[in-house]
C-alpha cells in the first residue's frame, strides 16, 4: 500500500513564514512538519509515498528527495506536481499515475499539514480492509471547538450522513481529520465532482455514505503560526530523555535536552525541554525556558532568554535579548537588547491581525512571528501578536506596534536638542 500526501497548499494563514517555504516545511521539534507525519506513516506500515507538491515545490523536492532523508525515514518517496490550485480532489487526482495498479487496490491519503500518530492512520487502514461499500474510509474525532473544522454527522451504521464546512454553529462535534483510505476507483468518482464556490474540486463532496472511524489518538492541524507551539510541545514530549550528539559544559540542565551533531551548550541554564539543532551554540549566559525548538547553526548567548519559542536555522541573538512565545524564521538577527513583549496588560488573549481579519489566538502569551532574513537594531521592541515579514530592517529603538509587511525598513525619526554649557539652547539636529 502507498500513501499520498497532499502538500500543494500555500498556507496563507501561516504568513509570513510561508512566503518563503511551503507550510509542510515549517519546523517543529527540529524537523519539518511533513517529516514528522511521514515518520508516523512509516510506523503505520507504509514505506512508499507520493507527495503532491505545487507551492514552492522545489523546497519539498530538494529536502525529501535526498537519499539520506529517505533512508532516515525508511521510505521510498516520489513526487507529483499539481498544476493548478483546484483543491483536495485535484491533489488526489495528481497522484493517479503513481497509484493505480501499484498500491494493492487501495491507498492512504493525508493532508500534509497535520500532526498525528500512527494509531490514527492504522485505524483507518484496518477499518477499510474489513470492507465497506463506498470505497472510502475517513478518520473523525470529537473536538472541543468544532467551529474551526469541517465536521460530519454519522448514520447509526457509522457512515457519513452529512458533511458540513466550517461554520460558527456546527451540527456535529466530529471533525474530519483529513486522513483517508481509498480504493483506486475513487479517481473516477473525483472526476464527477462539481467545482465548489472557491472554484475547487473538494474531495469532501464524495464523502456521503463513506465509512467514518472515530479515533482517540492525537491529531491537530497547523492552520496559524501559534498552532506550531502545540505541535512542538507534543512532539518534544514524545522524546524519552536527553539525547546528545553535541557537548554540554558548565551548564545547569533542569529538564530534557536534545542536542544534534556539533551543537554546544556552555555556561548556560536550561529548564524544560529544548531541541538544539546541529552546529548551534548556546552560551555563554543563555537561558532557555519551557519548550523550545532551535534550528541549525543558531547562536544564543550574552544573557539572552528564549522561552517557549521556535527558532528556524541561523538565528542570532547574542546580547541581552528576550524571545518569548514566538516563531522566528531563518537568518534573523537580534541586535543587543531586542525585546519581544508577549503579554497584554489586561491579561486577555492576544489577538492577531491576519489577511482575513482579527483572530483570537486563544493564548494569554504570544509574542511575534518574524519572517526570514529580518534584522533588529539595538533596543528594538515588538508588541504582542505582531507579524513581521521577511527581509525587514527594524532599526534601533523602534517599538513595533503594528504588522510590518515584507521588504520594509522601519526607523524612528528622531530630533536631537543640544544644550550649551551655559544652559542656553543650542542648535537642533534632526
């Protein structure tokens, strides 16, 4: 049996991070989201995978096309390029040549931006193999916030009676998990789907009558940047203890540390669970608290604190900075004394202004999201919940109190008043 991973989406709600990478390549616990999903697919017994790509496809193909990555995962990985943005139905159709006659009559299809465990995938496979009429089996799960998901209503025999897209007043609390097992005959059925209001072929339109399996295992989708924290917490919690391929010297460790090859921790304090990528240097005087994922070749030191944050590769914060509850893209540099505020005075949840309007994060503490290759001057500060695009310069003493679009230089216009020794005003400099 093969698996099809739908990884063609743009991830608009995850901007600015997805301006420079596909959403499935966002890092949690030191690896792309898609790597963790494939790891669970392999544990479910599947070793051949077709990844459907489109948006920034070269990033996915370059990483997962490497022989060492496929060997690490224990998988054979193929790629299929989706030509148009036509929804999940089109994504599945794109894999047809790699599936028909090559997958034992049925295959698994999964959204590439979910975090789940092998038991969920295996439950769908096992139920499908027991036999059902529709040729489609899907995983569903009871959720506390069903308005955030597409939901299903079931008949007494466990088949889908109704599918409902996201709505503020859902009729069910059973969320569709985007984990399916399908017969090869599904390709012909998808071709009969009419386009939705979004001009897309939505695979959910063929769910009526399909068998639904209610699962208990962990599952979440990564829709907004702050969802990365929950994914990171879960994946780090699955590590049994300290794993060290690097070096720790003169440091206090009160928790778990996962050190990759060439990583170093010296003269520092770590509390909680931290993943530290290959070649990164933590210290002297660094403080890591909570659950952190720090990418490759990062440098954190000089009394800088990192708390409950995700740093991608090549981040530098070496002098008196505070990075709390934030997601930081690659190649970001923090000038001395840069401070990320993460808590409102009124103790309310932090709201974020996205392209689709204001969104309540549901989090009391949330700092900022910073795109790739952005630089902060000394004593710069960001207010809670702000999004800063890639390739920005945030100059010294700037307080970022609104979202900053990509490729922007932000500075404070300052006026200097010079006073003579006799107390009389001198000339002003602007």
